[in-house]
C-alpha cells in the first residue's frame, strides 16, 4: 500500500506523466491494467494560466479518472503556485512538480 496525502493506493505504482503520451486513452489503458493512479501529460504552468488553452478538453480530467494527478513544468514560483491552484480547481487530485525531465523539449524551457 502507498499513501500520498489523502490518496491511498492499493499497489505501490502508478502511470507517470509522459509528455505527448498521457492522454485520456493512455490513462484508461493504464487503469485497465491496474494502475490505481494516473497522471495527465506534462503541462506548462503558463499554459495552465492561459484561459483559452486551459479550458480545452486536454486539461480537464474525466469523471472516471480519479485519482488523477497533474504535472507542472515552469520556472517562476508564483506562476507555478497559481497553476497548481488552477489544476486543483479543475479537479486534479494531486499536483506534481517537474524539476528534472531530461527530454530536450523540456530542458529548453528551463
């Protein structure tokens, strides 16, 4: 068993956030194969704060996806904090901060 805050997982593994891959279909497959927690794809904090982008279907977790985590990438602490609050307001159960992704498209964003 694994406990993260008030989330209790019956197995100690979950589907990680994978940039460009962690869409609804992948999260559904991960759940079907036993992942008790799934993550949406990596999200830029400044994109989460952009109303036109954030209201799109890629950002909204499905009602059948809980618990679900959101992973944020950014460099400004204030922007990251605002984005984390926005994700919680959108229905994400857990917020993960990405500080070490080695993917070149992520590294270029600092």
